[in-house]
C-alpha cells in the first residue's frame, strides 16, 4: 500500500497496532483457559472469541480461506517448539500454527540463518492460531497461516526456559531518534537473514521498520532484486514479518496484488516514513470510536465449517 493513499484513520490504526508490537507483550507460564461463552451463537459476538477457543486445528488437508486480515485455515500444521536452529517464543499464545508451506519455509530459514549468518538459529514469534481467524490481541492479519513473525534477536546458543520464552523481550534494532538502525545491534548477519527470507520464491512481502529498510538499501551488495520484497511498515523494529503468496491451487485464498519489482530505495520511496509528522504523530482532537469486532457472518462462509470441524489428533 502506498503511504500516499493512507487515510488519517488508517494511519492512527496502524500506529496503534505498532504500539502493540513495541510493547513486546509478555506471555504467561501458567495461562488460564478462556471461560466458556455464554452464547456462542450470538450474531454480534466477535469471531475472535470463537477462534481463540479452538486449541487444535481442524481435521483434513490444509486449505486457506479468505485473506490475510479476514480468513481462516483448515488443517493447519504446527511449528515444533524446538529444532536444531529455532525456538518458538510466547508458547502461551498457542500461535505457532500455519500452512505447511509456511512451517517448511521457517525451518529452511532457520537452517540458512545458521549457515549464512552464523547465528545459532532464529526465534519464532506469532504465526497463527490453530484455525487461523482473528486473534484476541496483537494482530489484524496472521489469519490464514501465511504470515509469520521472526524476531530480529538471534537465537541464543542454549535452550531457553519456559519463563524466558514468555518474558524476555526482543532487542530494539532502531535508533532512539527513529531515523536509522542502531549499529550496536543491527549487524551484517541481519542483512543476510533478511536476504535469505526475501529470496524464498513463495514469499511475497517482508515488513520491517522503515529504518531497517533504509539500512538494507545502503548495505545490500551484489544482486539487489530481493529488496523489492522488503516493505517499510509501522512497528517491526523488534521483528520482521514474512508474508507468503497464496499456495498453488488454493482457490479460496485471496492474496495481495503483486507489488512493484523496484528496489524501493529511492528517496521518494522512503522520505515519507521519516517525516516528523509520521515519526511523532499528534493525537487526533477527537479519538475515533472503536470499531465493533468482526463477526463470523462477516467472514468467508467456509470459515464456519472450519470452526465446526472435529479437532485433528494432537
């Protein structure tokens, strides 16, 4: 989406969403189960209440329904909590589920981060809920198993405790003035990991903070074609967000339009993000009223069947 086409309200919503990412919300070592819904058939009930209460994916093969911000996934696969080169964070959220192609991609990226950047591995943040759909907190997208957050903090060379996975924060990669990366923590290894992710053919976009995009434009050598997939967006200064294209044959998946193949490194591409009005926005004189939550009726009709399907075997 071009910054020039963003409405003031969308800008505010994006900033609020970025604030949630900045908070690095902690999880819980002993999460409490959500209470049963008094009336799960209430047509005004937010769909997020229904999807958040599904702890396992539906049976059957993987199938993606709808779009990144209004959809669901049947037959999702689970990202294992530990691997040779990865560890999953914030286990209490139960958001380490996605399309099998996404799970395979993350595993490949973990191996390449170890081989190419010399990292012990990667820390995996939110992918999606067991049946996708809207979440109770944190994301507007991540609904169809084709989005994933990867921390910009390299994995330590040891197994993290459950407490650490719930409570430790990722490292801020952007300078305090928000105009560039912090060279004390953003390294050539980060450039390599982002290049590896962007060079995956199935990846459509990767969202990063504008300061990180600026640094990549400056530091990338050789083949720079992968830079076209790296897109600045609010927040994303602790993690980067991978978005995959709709899988082949996924007729119910609604992907995004292809973006320009331009590097996106011209001053005109980046200047907007470093305006003072964008870096330090003034609050609106009258705060907008919160929108009512998206209901199940507002989602693709097939998501109702995904919710009602039997649980896959754990």
